[in-house]
C-alpha cells in the first residue's frame, strides 16, 4: 500500500455529545470529540487531514458520510459492531463559563494494531477524551510525524460509577519526551503539574522537554510559550456566544495547520484564536467560518503587536 501523507492527523475517540445549554429547553445531540473539531478547522484552512479513532456499532453512518463529504479521511476509523461509541453529557452553567461532564459510555481503546500502517503526517495531534490512548501508541505515532502534539485532557479524567468526571494528575510523564507541542486548559495544566500559577505550570511542562506550550483560557484568550518566551494571545471577538464546546480543539487545529507551513508560532496562535472564536458561534461542530474569515480575525489579533 502506498504511504498516505497528510498535513495533519488526529488520534482520539469520536464522541456523541448531548449538549445542554441554558438558553435551550431541549438538549442537542451532536458529533463530538477533539478529533472532530481539529479536523474540521484543518479542512477550512485547506489542509489535508486524517482521523485515527474507534467507534461502536451505534455510531451513525450519517456522521461518517458527513466527514467524508468534508474531505476528511476516515480510513483509520475502526468500527466495532458489538461495542459502543464514547458518549458524553455536557451541561453548561448560565453564563457558559462552567460545565458538568458525565461519561455515558466508552469505546474500546485505540491499540497499536489499529494504527494505519501507511499513514504519515506533517503533524499528528494526540487528543484522547477518555483515556483511550497509551504511551506505546503515542510512541508509535512519533515515528509517523514531523511534529507531535498532545492535549492530555482525556488522560487526566477519572470516571466514577455514575459517569461523573473528576481530574487526576496521574499521567505517564514519558509522554513529554515524545511531544513537540503541548496544549491544554489552565485547569488541566494545573492538575498535571501541581502548580496553580500559570507561569510555574508552563515552566514545568518546558522542563519535561516540551518546546511549545499552549494554555487556553476561554474568553480570556490563551497563553503561548515557545522555549519559555511567553505571549498573551487575546481572544478574537465573536458575533455571538452560542456553545463553547470544542473551542480549545479548534484553537489547536488552527495552530497546527499553520505551524506545519513554517509560519511563526505567534501567527499560528492568532489563527487558533480566530478559529476558536468562530466555532463558538454555532452548536457543536456546525460552524467554523470560511478560510478568509479565519485569517481576517487572526490578522486583527496579530496586528496588535503582541509582545513577549
């Protein structure tokens, strides 16, 4: 089989999300998972993208059709007829700043045997949502990419008997020897490092050997640190805030797609901020804007002359 070469590949479970918003009386059931948001943004920026995932027999064929129609490669998605797909229930607070997360079902882990043998990518983003990716799988992916990126959120989650999600600091630290780019929320990097101060937390990740660290801060934007040079990236203005789900994933999708084009990291982060500002204008992964709109918003941030 010929090598499949992509700009970006994303590894992690799809989810079927039930999103409960305070402004809506009826919940929305939508395609979710970091892999969804990252891949849609990459496609909006004219990148080629492939997804490595595992779903159950309950995963709607309409979702697969939708992804293919968008030009996303899903040949690396394993569908187990007898298994279930990862499902989450997300309930947002009145101001959308907090959410309660509940795991309703979990797909089988992604194993070495599930990795497409011919896949290569300029960047691979490892994005587990429910502990589905092991160190061994990440180590194997390292050899398939020029840039390896990690969002550890799904490795930090612990699930109670009722599906209640709590945070843990227990992550295989060997992962950080493999990755070039780290991205998480402030809550996650604090849980991981034990530092509530953002600069101390970022430095701890750098000390593990990671060159580029991104911490997303919701409405406050993001912090980018490249070899300990820190930039505060403002949030782009959105026309309306409908649903914050996937904003951090849209950010890293925009960042990586530009990063592999040899753009400077500060510009890449501005593109990430722009992508995040657009996805929150729709429900779930239904709105990402067009390429020129993403770049236009990115330029509005970049031209503010953000200084370290």
